[in-house]
């Protein structure tokens, strides 16, 4: 399984939109704790970036969420000037490849990664998208425990991520009302 097939078969075919919902709830928590946060959300496919940005933008219409976020995408479907403009958004949804070398986004405080990868070098590159600023920064790696390859990839990259982090906490998520004793 590749990250592309993971995107197609795990995220796109999930009728419950679990990855998107987790991202939305994380954004809710992030902005509740730090209203001036800047977040990158990594998705495995460009098509998912657009879908996720649309889904996350719904937070702006939620009366219980008091912030007005700009949610934009950076990818090869956008023009170069559009991508440059989108770097100023509060929430940027992109792929790891679209945000390759040479693309610098200042002030990133949080990363939510829904794109599985195994490479320890990619783990360093993704983690260091968070820039040192005088705030607490967070990296969230979304793992689907029902996908064995996702767990395998996580075990490989987590060694690097845990060494780079100052603190490591494992969270689990379930929809309200669902019985999820396994988490």
C-alpha cells in the first residue's frame, strides 16, 4: 500500500469522513488554546486537500466556534501566485509533495498529518515545517488503527518524531455515541 492508495481506499471511501472530522476537532482544540495558531494539514492526495479544506471551512459557520479561519490549499492545481498567497492562510491543506523543498511557510505552530509515510527523512522534513516561535507547537499524526500498514509506517517514523519532540502524548478519537473501547 502506498500513501496514494491509502488516500483513495481509506480516506476517500470512508463515508463517515473520519479523518476530516478528526482534523476539524483538532482545529477546534488548537484555536481554543491558541487563537493565533497557524496550521498545516497534510493529506495524501490533492483531491483530498480540496475536499478537506471545504469540510474544515464549515467551522466558520459553527456558532460554537468563535474564530473566522481562512482555510486554503497549496498544490500543483493552483497557480504559483495563488499558492504564494495561500501561505498566509490560518489553515493550509496540502500534500507533503506539494510542500516540497524550497517552500517556506513562516509561523507554523501546528501540523496535522493524515498522510502516511515510512521514511525517516520525510519524518524530519515534515516535523521541521514547524518553525521555532515563542509558542507551544504541536504535531498530530493521524493513524487508522484498522489499517495494518498505517501502524507499520507509524512505528517506523515515530522513532524519529519522538526523538525530535520535547513531549509525546498518544490520543485516541471516536465519534460521540459510538462504542469505541479499543482506543
